[in-house]
């Protein structure tokens, strides 16, 4: 839609055959999307995503509202006034969108299908790339795709958005491109999630932020559309003692044992059981090797370029930032010189999108470090300045309105840490106010109590 809005003719090739149902419950109950294994897992659509939808795709924002998606703003809806310092100009940017993923996706897909300049072909799997005369000596130039049924579809630019399991590196290999450089590891987390609905459309009150850490376990509580919400627990994948969380009664026992979120179980489940997702990968792909793009005429956007632990809820925001950046590079550089476009796209990705991936990865590595230390009864306190600053910010945000906004800017993918901590005096204030983070009392069960909850029969 962003590209079509600029006059490009866009053909979307989607492997899954079924189109979007037109009502939210049908999207949740019946829509089959085997291409997305996270389809029915809890999602939040943070400020970064909401901001682009509002400014660039207002028709999608309206359709989401009509489908029952909500807008939440911690400053307006949750944080007490003495902590937030009251409403300030600009606080509207902290709003984010809530909807079950199938509902968000059905609304967005329907908007795309009716957007002028966009043609969506479902049940069409891409199987490889086709090439033409090189734009750079020795570098393959992509001029379209080949589908699984053997059709060749020409294009001035192929945008790969086939998600975290994208076959692009293999397709590039098949056309003789240099290997894509890849950083790949198991993200190290396991998800156990379930979604609920109230009889009267009400939502559970939030007694804390959507993501909370309880020693070796984290919780996610996410409001969604039409009186629905999600509850998830996230553990380290090495934490064998927590694996009984796969059993619904063990999962419920642990959630009930977390005092600020136990009441989120008080609804009617809308899932058959628990949805468990493990073996998720952190993956970064570099498409420039020794200063030269591995191919021209093709670019990866969103998860096919890089993806990480989804507990931070940033994937859709980062993906949409990336898509908007693609639109902006097409505006600024155009496709007349494919080599110049490839260089500009990859450089803009590295400058404006990659920092979000790196920050998210750093936060995740430290969270895993905390979990691993918790398993062996040790204390995790690395001297990494980013870790120290993040921990201090968690505490300082509860004490100071500027620190609260700094935390939200970073968490909601609105402003990167470098920009936030360039604010005069903020870093010093954060470190001073948050200096006592090690002494913060735990509000929930300790490791021993968690083990008792998960293993009780
Ligand atoms: C458990 C979990 C929870 C998450 N929670 C959040 C959250 O709360 N907030 C958030 O912002 N993000 C979250 N994410 C991340 C988010 O889901 C992704 O970042 C986002 O979906 C990426 O969008 P994408 O378009 O790159 O890929 P996808 O959404 O994965 O879409 C890829 C599409 O490509 C299609 N496809 C694949 N191969 C082919 C092919 N060969 N030919 C044609 N079509 C093909 C697939 O069918 C699919 O429709 C979560 C992820 C997981 C795993």
C-alpha cells in the first residue's frame, strides 16, 4: 500500500490460498494461515507501527477501529498522574494498537486488496528468481520471480517479505550470487500463550506494564479487540524445570501465582488449549559483502531481512519502518540505476532499521543472562553500560516523568536509545534515580516458589 500510494504497480504473491474473512470472529476462528506459525499467538502493535499506520495508511487505521481494535496509552490509561506528571503535548505518540493478529491481518489484507495499484494473488508460492543483464559486473540482476507452478512474473524490483523462514538466500545462491552473510542462533526463549474473552466486552485492568519479569519467567498480558486479550509466559529454553508449563493446569497455576496478572485468567478461553512456540531464531542477514550488494533488483524487507525474540513485540513495527524506508528510497533514488538503488537501500537499512534489531538483540541477550543466572542461583550484573542503563531506566521510569517517557520511546519503537539519551541530563538522571535497581523488591514468587507452582500436582 505504501508503494502503490506512490504510483508503483504492486503485485503481492502470497503462498496461503485463503483470503481474509470480513468479520473479526471469522478471522480468529476460521482463517487458515499455515504460512504463519505465530498467527494465533499474542501480538501487540506498538507505537512505531501505530504511528506509520496513522500517518501513511489512515484508511487502515479507520478499518481497524471499525473491527474493534483498541488504542492504549500507558500514560493516559495506566500510569498514575503523580508518576507521569500528567498529560503532556506529544504524549499521544505513546498510543499503540491492540488486536488479535488474525484480526489485524484480515483488516490490513482487505485494505490492501482494495487499494488502487495493488493486486494480491493468493495461493501463489514463489520458488525462485529470474535474472536479466547485470547492472554491476559479476553481480546477478533480478528481473522477477518464478512461482512454484512455473509461471515467470517480471518486476522492476522484487521485494522479499516472506518472513523469518524466507528462502531468499537459497534463491540467490541458485542464480550464482555471493553467499548472504548470516548471523543465526536460537533466540533462547519459549512461549506459552492463551487468549480469552469477557462476556460483556470488558478487559482486565492493567496493574503493571504488558511485559513483566518474575525472576526466570516473564509474563505478557495484552488487551486486544472486541473484549479479548492474551496471556503468555516466556521462559528460557534451557529451563527444563519449567517445561511442564506445556500442561494447561501447570500454566494456569503459575499465572495464578503472579499477583499482578492472576486476574487476567478470569475470562472464557477462545483457544482450544495452550499455544506453545519454541526454537525461534535470532537472525540477521547481510546482503552487502565487501561493499558490493550480492544482487541487484531484489531487496529483503522485515523478518526476511532480520528477526529476533518476539517478546518485545517489535517485529511489526520494525517491519513497517523498513517498508516505509523502502518507499522513501524509491522516491529518493529510483530504480533507473539498480546498483545505486541497492547501495542506497542497504545503507539506509543499516543506518535506520538495523539499530532497532541490535538494541533488541542486546536486551534479549541480557534477559537470557538473567534467566540463566537465576537457574544457577547466581546474580547477573555485567558491566555493560547498556545493561546498567536499561536496568536503571526501569526503576527511574517509575520515579520521574522524563524517564518514563524515555522508557516508552524506546520500548514502543518510537525513538532509538541514542536519540533518547542525547536529551540533556537524561542519562545522568536515569543512572542517579535508578541506581538502586538491584535492591528493588520482587513483587511475585521467587525461583523456589515458581518451581513449586509448576510442579504441584
Ligand atoms: C510468537 C511470536 C509473537 C510475536 N509477537 C509480536 C508482537 O507482539 N508484536 C509485533 O510487532 N511482532 C510480533 N511478532 C513478530 C511479527 O509476527 C513479525 O515480525 C511479522 O509478522 C513480520 O512480518 P513479515 O511480513 O516480515 O513476515 P510474515 O508476517 O511472517 O509474513 C510472511 C508471509 O509470506 C508468505 N510466504 C512465505 N513464503 C512464501 C513464498 N515462498 N511465496 C509466497 N509467499 C510466501 C507467508 O505465507 C506469510 O503470509 C511475533 C512473532 C512471533 C513468532
